[in-house]
């Protein structure tokens, strides 16, 4: 089967962190959401253990509860960011990012679906073990985001609510041996005209054989 590499490349390069352009009023089809989650489960995992778990929150009441946690933590976080940046927060790219995060904090409980990716188990000690534990779910999260993008939906992987992880676990009814790794607000996007974001030149981030040696 021929693969449409141009289409694949377009999705890969234009899947953005979406906060402002989430459609808060358009419902998300359960069938589309299930398809995107099913596609995410084809991602590789350490030892093929498939320890990812997903909690899909559609009911308004738990969304409101999670939103309250997210908003409280987020406001404190942004206040610290603004204080640390000082006058630099007025720099246009910084201001756009801060305003984007503020917008999501303000509307988080209005987003139609909140998806909480989890790992079955608790974080192990040691860097290699922890890298495998957390790294094992991120390919699935990214696959989920790509699948959403290809169907006109958007999201962003957030971690603010993890500062209140235990309270969130109680809202979600999570067992003690399940670890949350983030929260994904999911909605249709108000535009599909996303462009590739600015990125550093490849030659400044990728090296050949040894650190600092150019690829070409």
C-alpha cells in the first residue's frame, strides 16, 4: 500500500498545542474519540507491557471538579511565571504564550472532554527505570494527539493538575497503584489552518556520532 507521505508529514508538522482555538460548544463524538484512543494503543511500549490507561471525562460534574483544581493551581503557577519574568512578560511571543495558558485555565471546565492518561503502577526509583516508566506512555499520548489532529480535533498535554494529583485521583476513582501523567482537554478546533511552528535549525539540535559534530 502506498503511503501518502505528504499527508503524514503535514499532520506531523502541524499538530500543535491547542488552547485558544478549542471549540467549547461543539460536542465530541464518542465514536471519534474511541477511534483515536484505539489508534493510540498501537504505539510501542516498554516490553510491550501496554501499561497505559485512559480516563475519559465527559460528565459535567467531574469536569467541573477537575477544572477547579486545574484553575487553582494554574493561577498560582502563572502568577509565579509573571513575577519571575517581570518586564519580559510583555515581549510578544512570551505574552502570547502566557495569554494562551491563561485562556485554557479560564475555560478548562467548559472543554467538552478531558482525557487523563495514566500508567498502571507507581514511579520506580532510579533514572533508567523512571525514564522507561514515564517514557512508555508518551508515544501513545502523541499518537492520540495525531489521530485527533487528523480528524479536526485538538488538544494539549498539560500537567498543572498533577500538583493536586491525589485530589484528582479521588475525583476519578483511581486505584493507588495508578499514576496520572497529565491531562488532555479535547475538542474540535475552531480552525484547521494550523501551520508548522517555528523551530531551531536541525543542525543546532542533531549531531553525528558525538556531541556538537554537525550531521553534514
